[in-house]
C-alpha cells in the first residue's frame, strides 16, 4: 500500500526580517555598486569597448602595474601566513597567562593607518633605521619590493592569525577525543581533526591579505615610487597626475575583474569557516611549554610580537626625537601645531584632527547602524542570506581608489561640488568600514541561542522589539567591538580620503602624507606619533569594554 506523501513545507523568511537587509544593501548599491558601474560603463564606451580594454591592458606601464600587484600580493600573502599562522595556532588552541593581551597586541597593526606602518618599517629598515644600523644587510626591507612586502606583512599578518585562531577554535572536540581513544598521535590529530580547520582559516586570511596587498596604495607610493605601482596606484596616477580619467576607468574595470575570483574564494572560505565555528566554541587547552613541537610556533609568535613592538616603538621614538635619524622631539610637536604647518597644508593640525574625529565618528556610526539593522535578519546561526556578506564585501573588491574615483564622478556634481566633499569622505569611510562592523557583529549574534528571542515572541513581543530587548543586550560586547573596530578603520583610512580631500577637509593621515611629501620631517614624525597614540587609545578601549574580534 502506497504511503501518502506529506506536503512539502517551504520555509519563508518573515517579511520584516527581509526588509531589515534593505538599508545595508541599498547603501552599498547607492554608494559603491552604482557609481562603480557608471564609471566602468562610461570608460568602456569612451574607450571604444573591448578594443579600449585591450589597449589599456597591453600598455607596458599598465601591464607592469598588474604584474606588480600580483607579485606583491602573492609574496605578502606568503609572508603574512608564515608569520600569522603559528600565532593563530597558539591563540586558537591553548590557554596561557596574557593570552587576551597577546591577541590584542597582534591586532594593533591592522588598526593602524597604513601610512603609519610604512613610517614604522622605514624607521626600522630604512637607510638610517635602528635595525639597519645594527645589521646593514636588513636594509633591503626598507626599500623596493621587499620593503613593500614587509609593510604588507606587518599590516596583514594579524588577519591571518585571527582567521587561523577562529578555525582552530571551531574544530570538533568529539572527533579529537575519538582519535585520542583510538591511539592517534598528536601529529595525526592535527592532520585529521583540527589541522584542516586551521588551514581553512589561514587560507581565508591569506586570500584577504593577497587582495589587500595587491591593491596597496600607500606602501608602493612612499617606498618605491612609480616602478612599483600597483593597479590601485596606477589608476590614481592616470586620473590625478596624467589627467586620463577614461583610461583610469578602463583599468579600474580590469582590476575589479582580476580580483573578483580571489574575492569570491575568500567569501566562500569565510562562509565555510563560519559554519564550522558557529555555536559552542572548543575549550582551550593548557599550553604544554615543554613540548618541543610547539617551539617553532612560540618562536614565530615571539618574532611577530617583537616586530610589532619595534614598529610602534620606532614611530613613537621618532616623534620625541630619540630614534636614529629622528627629527621630532619638542621641536616637532611645536612646529606641528604652528603656523608653518598650517600654511603648508592649508589647514591647522587642530582642524585636521577635528575633521578626522568627526568623519570617523559619522562613518562608524553609519556602519554600525546598518550592521545592527541587518543583524535582525541574520540573527542566530544559519540564518540570513549568504549573498549579504559578498555584497557588503564588494567595496573592498572595488578598492578604495576606485570607490572614491567613482564617488567623485557620480555623486560630487549632485551633492554640490567641492563644498560637499566631506559628505563623500564620510560615505567612503562608512562603506569601507561596513564589512568589518557587519562581520564582527553578525558573528557575535550568531553565537546566541535563538530560543530567547523566540520565547519573547511567544509572549507577544514584536519581532524587532524582541531583537532589541533580547539579542542586543546579550551581544553588547560584540557590538562595542564592532563599533570601535569600525571607528579605527575610519580614523586610519587614507587612500579613498586622499583621493577626495581638499585642504579644508584634510584628515590626519592625509596631512601626514603631505608633510612627508613636503619633507617636513619633524612635524611628520610628531604627527605619526599622535596617530599611533589615537590607535592605541582605541585598542585599550576594545580590550577593556569589547570582546575578541570575531569573523
């Protein structure tokens, strides 16, 4: 007798939760996707279509910029993985005194403006650098491609460590216990149980490092010059220096096409990583200090920490005039706030500081509000569309220069020209901070049990009110971390802001670059120290009020 077939029940999202996605999606479409599409289509038509693209790609200078991007991105990803992977293994698997502090210290370089990392690496490995004077052979890391890679590694190795630790922490406890009961060796447990999770995290971090490094702007510009330009720097030069916006638009289209595949691979890996790590986290184990197998990881982590301390310490030492080749000290701080610097920049440092804080506060506020509203749709583990992270991540694929280029072309005439530049700066910073704010906060929500919100709904509480009253208070530490992380990203944003800024709307990172370009070394050293202090202040608040940054 044939059994009666049960009707198929199709699960549908509540309409309110679907609508919660629209603000973030609409923001990205309006201020990233639509301007970029308009820029690309305009360049395509003006250059003659496919023939214009072929001409742009075949240009020797543009081809060399593409080669530089791929070369610098690949070497930087390898270096960041070599430095960040061992630290991620230790932080994700073992408990030891100072672990939380170590996690925060490793994250500091990523919160710094890229131009500060450039200054720190050059003060260590440059011609008159502290390390170079002790060992001249390391001076190779202060110039050319090795110098650019050194900056990218210091800046991005924390990303690899963060992703790796998340993968390790999400490994199956039951599977490892089963392997142990069956007599599996530590090497076998690593290979079959928690090693693959660490490789997944390291792969995601390496891909993100590749994208960031291949699209680097400040390091090639300051360390090597035109012969080491990435596509990002070449697009900027074509539009701003050579006044060829059509060619720049075509090259921007090529760049986005080239990096679409690694970006899609990154999103895929992070989705798999989030699936592995959702729910209860693996308990940490006591660190076996006497295990010889851990010594390489301990040594690599020690080198990583020492490098971070040296970079930060060298910048601060130069700002007070005690480092080799420094021109800072009291003279630097005095001139920084003096009339000479204001005349050179067209704005006082006090005004630039006010701009920096105001723009960053507005941008991080926008990113956080969009992330919180979208979090209503994401909710508990396994919920929310998988397309949303990719859409939110799109601005990073488009790149800061192309983002600001398209915003200036598309929105500046509509907003009223130069007087509305500050709006575009805020929008660009918010667009670039949104992926980090959304990703961190959504994972903090994903760790919560859905039963509390469902219980509130059964009691008659409106869905969004239940989300605000139940989920947000429980995820407040993640919310604080996401907000501060977005604030740090906005404070240190240089590339997009530099493209858009006028003297009236200059920020501190842009002011630092202009002081370096004008060879005003003493105030530049002092300003670099000021930026480091601002970043460290944010880090201390994260360590005090936030939680470990989540993916």
